[in-house]
C-alpha cells in the first residue's frame, strides 16, 4: 500500500520561502493590472468599436502598449536595474492589463461575422506589423536617448571645472 506522504510532494523550506517572498510581486502585478485595465476601459468607453468597422481603440491600445513595452525593456535593463517590483507592476500589471489579445481576436471574428473580411484581415495584419514596429521603435529610441544622456553626463563630469569670474558688488546706494 502506498502512503499519502509518498504520493503528495511536500515543498521544502526553500520552496516555501520563495513562494512567501512572491507576495510583493503579486501585489505589484495586481495593482498594475487595475491601473492598466481601467485605462483600457476608459479608452474603449471614449472610442467604442462597432462590429464590421476598424476597431481603432483596441488597435491604439495594443500598438501604444507595445511601444511602451519597448521603452520599458530598455529602462528596466539599463536605467532601473535592480528594482524588482517595477517590471511586475509596469510590465505585467499596467501594460498587461492595458493591452488585450482577447479583444483583438474577438473583434476580428466580429468583423468576419459582419461580412467585413477585408477589414478583419487589415486589422489582423496591421496590428501585428504596427505592434512589432512599435516595440522596435520604443526600444531603439529609448536606447538612443539613454546612451545620449550617459555620454553628455560623462562629458560634463570629465570637463574641467569652470572658473567663476569675480563680479564686483553692483549694489547701488551708500555702502
């Protein structure tokens, strides 16, 4: 007969400690998800989509979210390295809650069902191309900006300190 203890694997102390240490990350993801989801909801309320027409709100959400993911990847690796809650909050939470693959898929299906296959194909391909270009642009432009700032900062540090010219007291009136 097999005992329960031999079938059920009990986590060791290291595994239990890792799981317990994940609560701050889970909280960051949840808080970020609230922010991102509310932002997407607000945009969809402001610019509602109609079946068969190009869903501009979801397109804008997904492409801008991809641009921001590109920016965030560079900032997290080159500027904010070591801040363990930023990626879960901003990347997984805010941008994960903001962008939406499910609405994208549903809106493609709705366009096809409404007889707008051309719109569905344009949306399908256009979103993929625009999203990939946005990630590249966000990462590329941010990387260039970070390098420029670092070069300028390094140049200022290595430049000789400027002499402050003596300026005579220009007060008017009796001394």
